[in-house]
C-alpha cells in the first residue's frame, strides 16, 4: 500500500507514521507538510523503515486541487487538525481521486459533514474511515468489544482524560477551545440532543496513575456516530477533561466570554494559550502525565442487567497513533471489505482484540470490569488486566 499522510509531523501523526513505516504491508509513506526542514528533523526520529518515507511540500491552506495529489496513492491518511476545518475537504478530495481515506477526526461537526458523503463514497466503491484515533477510535473499539459481549446494549458512556504534556500543538489547542464552545451533541432517550458544552460535570474513575478526574460534556463524534451501529440504544454520552482541571475551567470561561466563536479571536486565543501553556500548567499544579479512556456499556447478559467497563491509560500518541496505524494495516492486508463512510465501531469492521494486543505490546493494557445486577443490587465481578 502507498500512503499519503497529512499532518504526519504533528503531535499525533508522528507516531502513526513511524508505526506505518515498520509494517511490511506498507510500501511507502509520503508525508505532506509546509517545511522541508521540519521533515528532515522528523526523518531522524523514525528509527524503523525511514527508507519508506517521502516528502511533498504542500500548504493545506493554499492547496487548490488535492485530488490530483492523491490520485497516485492507495490511501489518504490524515491527522491534520483542526478537523472542523479540514476533514470534509480532505475526505471529498480523496473520494474525487478514487482513493480510500482514514483519519483520527475528533470534531463532531466534522464527522457529521463527512457522513453526508456516504452515498457518493459507496457509489465509487471506496471506504472513508473517520475517527480512528484515541477518542473516537480506541473508545469506539472498546464500545464494540463490550457490546459484542452482551445480548443487548442500552447505554454507552464514554469519558476521557487528556494530558496536556502530550499535545501542545496549535491544532490541539484549537480543538480544545472548539469542543468546549456552544452546544454539543449527546444521544439521550433515543434521540440526538444538544447540551451546553462544559455542562454535566462528573467525577470519573480512570485507571492509575490518573485516578478520579472531573469530566464535562464536550463536542466529540461518539454521540453522532455510535447510535448508528447499536440498534435500539437509548443513550450515548461523551465527556472529557484535561488532567489539570484549571485548564478545563479556562476553556469553559473562554466559551462563556465568546472568545471561541469568532475564528480570528479563537486563533488569537489559541496562540496565546500555546505560548503560555507551561505557565498555566505550573499554576494548576501537578497532574498525571498520561492520558486515559473509559467506556461504560450497560445492557443485558443472559437475561440479567449487566455493565461492562473498559478502560486504558497511556501516552496520548500511543493511544491515538497506534489504532490509526493498525486500521491502515488491516486495510492493506485486505481485511476490510465494507464501503461507504464508516466509524470504527461499525459491526464487523474490525476485530478489537487485534488492536488491544498491539497496544499491550506497547505497554498499554485494556482493563475490563464487569458488574452484574442480581435481584436489584449491583456487585463487582471479573476484573482483569487484558481482554483475552
């Protein structure tokens, strides 16, 4: 497989590109960027398969006909954010070029826009796989694994904890301001509803070393994609929080002051936070230096109410880049035969265990907890440190 990769030199893309270069199924990876000097530095960081790397000098903000650039490849991969700005444009260009597309898109509005292309993508016999990163992505695979272990699924509640040390790029900060702005989706009582961003504060327990952390309603794709793939589901929620709660409160304050709604103002605010982030982190005090994901799935098993909790912690680049790279490898192996616009939780698309095994090889364990409701009382049972 020949891959052209956008955003491959960013915080999340670096890991995915490095992983791809280590796979024999990948012939070469062309990294698209605005700086050859940055690429030369990146090249030194890729220890396995650097001979597979190529470079294409392109500025996404000025590119006029990306489909011409994409047509000589088998797959377009993107970690280029913010996704509310680039996702639909890149997916549409890949479709026009007749090439499959994979991204780690984590903006709900961008995911909605890409799903509008579904009919056209199917007609061309292509696969557009949106949101195969950490959240969505790993969260989606955890939900699928849990759902496949139950007879019925009623609720899926996703929560994430983010380490700012892992991602300091401008795109990540713009994303953080975006997800805390305005109204965001939640799937409640069997229908999609908009709730205030930053509302619904909840304290969630993640695996150590994170522990308990405040999370809030934020704008991620899971509520707008998951209900498509779990018939009869009543609820899908997504809450997230930065490990330093002060930064959550700053993002909420920026939204209330209207600093996140106007593009020019938002860009200025993001640039300010990027330059001063280390001072805000110092003011917030110490925080866990890993990121985490937790997915609680409620349904029935053998006729009894049951809850499964799947969780994991690790470096954000591993949680994000490894699932993306594995998904592309599965496509290169010819293991994906579905067409159209898809989210990674789609039934029969992936075997989650493949991803869990690969993460375990990189020191990230998936933890499973099971609680069965017996005569109205819930008791914990079957805690294990891997999905076997």
